[in-house]
C-alpha cells in the first residue's frame, strides 16, 4: 500500500470514529433524562475531546491535500 493510500485509509477511519462519537453526543444531548452533575461534567469533557479529535482530522486532511494529491 502506498503512503498516500495508507494516509487516506487512516483519515477515513478517523472520520468514521468521529462520526460515531458525534452521533453519541447528539443522542445524549437530545435525551429527555436529566443528567447528574458528574454526568454533565463527563458529557462536557467528552464533547471537548470530540472537538479536539475533529480539529486533528481537519489538520490531517489539510496535510493529505498538500502532500498526497497531485497538482
């Protein structure tokens, strides 16, 4: 497998993983059950980590575009 192909595969896996996290966050945010203070803190921390993961995916995508796509 070429370097570009392996980077693309990794990027696709990262996006799929983020999609699962995002759907969980949306389902949890729209649930009718009230959250305890501890659960709210955990939910916020999970959300922050998800945003960081999204930013990392964005950087990988920019790098892929700059380094792996022919002009």
